């Protein structure tokens, strides 16, 4: 069973212009994903964004994993010779 990330995110027009953020914060999910992509560790990100709870960071990672699974076509497994 996969981690349900939905309860950890929200979009409100009055918070970051409606961008998806970690619930209860003003930290956009895309900012956290960019930090991961740049090589920051989860611990570093949580230190840089103290309003983001550890479960919120787990939700960001689960969101990324699910998005990749949904959007990226996987090449077929090569046949064994």
C-alpha cells in the first residue's frame, strides 16, 4: 500500500497564489522537490523549512514517486537471449 500524500497538501488562493503547498505552511511542494533535485538531504530541507513536518516531507516524496509512475512511460523489459 502506498503512502497517501493528499492530506498533507492544500491549495488556497490566499496562500502562494493557489500553488500546492504543504498544509499549514507557505512552502510550495515544488520548492521542496527542487531542493531534493539539487541534492539536499531530507534533514537539510527540514532544517531549512522548519514549518514542514517530517510527514509532510514524506508526502512530497510519495507525490513525486506517484507522479513519476503516472507520467513516465517505462520501456519494455528486454527479452533474454
